[in-house]
C-alpha cells in the first residue's frame, strides 16, 4: 500500500514537472512569439519568459533580425539586346511577426521568388550602359518594388544590391576598344587645349619682349644659368639673328661683285677672240689680190693707202 502511494506521488510529480516545462518558454531579445489558443491567434508575446496553457496554447517563434538573401544568377537580355548574367543580394527583416505567420507560409522562399522575378523584369528594361554605370538608381528601384510586394506579409526589404554583371567576351573587347578611343579623344582634346594656352602665353611674352629688346638678352642669360647647373650637359649659346644680318649682307655683296667681275672678263675675252678672227678673215683675201694684180706706180709724196682695214672690235664700256 505504501509502495503504491509512493509510486502514485512520483508519477504526479513527474507529470507536473513535464506540464510546467511545456508551459514555460523563454524568448530572446530578437525573437517574438505568436501564440495560437485553440487555433485562434492571440497577442504576440516576448521577449523574456512567457507561460502557455498546456495542451491549449501553441507558440510559433519569429526572428526579427535582418536576413541576408542571396539571389541566384539570372540570365537576362538588356534593352539593347545584350545578354548578361546578373547576381544580386537582398536584405530584409520581419517587422510584424503576426502577419509573417498568418499571411505567408514561408517568408524567405516567397521573398526570394519575388526578388528573382523583379530582378529579371527591371534589368531587362535597362540598357547595358545603365546597368553598368547606374547601379545605385537600379538598386533603389528594385528595393522599392520588392518592398511594396512584401509589405502585406509584414516584411521590410531594407536594401537590394547588384553584386556582379557578366557579359560575353566579345562585348568586353568592344567596350575596351570604346574606352580606349574615349581616352585617346580626351588626350587629344587636353593636348590641343594645352597648345592653345601655350600659344596665348607665348604671344603675351612676345609682346612684352617686343616692347623691350633687353628682355631677350636677360632670357638668354637665365637659360644659360639653368643649363649650367648640370656639369655633364652641353651648352649651346643662341646667337641673335640681328647680329648675323650684317655679316650675311656683306657676304652677299662680295659674291655679287665677284660674279660681275668674272662676267666682264669673259666678255672681254670673247670680244678679243671675235676681233682676231675677223682681222684674219679680211687679211687673207687682200693678200691674194695683191699677188695677182700688176703693181701700180705711186708718187713718193702720196701717202700709202692702207691695204688692210683695221677691224679690231672693242667692247662697249
């Protein structure tokens, strides 16, 4: 009898412990409890220790921490018909634990599907340049659309970030050539602007030097000082053009005088040779006539007639 009573008391004690243990719950600071009493939801509980009615109450734990949701790579075709492979990540958290339990079966799976479909639809309407250069704007647009769709579930999407955009190799080569051409264009423009500014400054310097010729001499001396700092350098002293002009003019005058003298001597020689040839041609026929005709007696006082005419040519002075 006593043994049976002890066993009964032990059974009652164990049952009480089990019932008490099943009715006490401890919720962490980031957790909330949605309690169903006979199938009907009550006010959310937590954090801390909460007591449930055994067999009648049932609790569902809900975490309020931010969840990192990785969106798998999506194959998309941009608005300008360029295929791309895009990966992204979304951040969300539950702000209403009751709605997250009542309105949706699996919050994470539903949010993932919404994020995938929204990513493909939004990025498919954008061009490749916008997809690469305007990610911030696209991220905000994606976050707003996904948040509007998950708001009835008590879920708040805090951010959506595009992680990587993969494009075909041929498109990468085309973009590299485009970027290189753009850099060359900018370099040419900057070089042209520098040349224009340098020409303007040189024009100003020329005007200053033109007003005071001593300035160019000072500039020569300054250049020599700058070059002479390095002993291994060769110094080339620039000679002003105005110093060389008298020397060049004198050399030209001597050249012209020499050319005039040689031409005059050549003309005199040509005239002398021509005169000699003519005198010889006239003398030969006169000698022939004197040999064939009889001699003529002349008076001793009569002056002898010249049988030969002087045909010497003299150059005109």
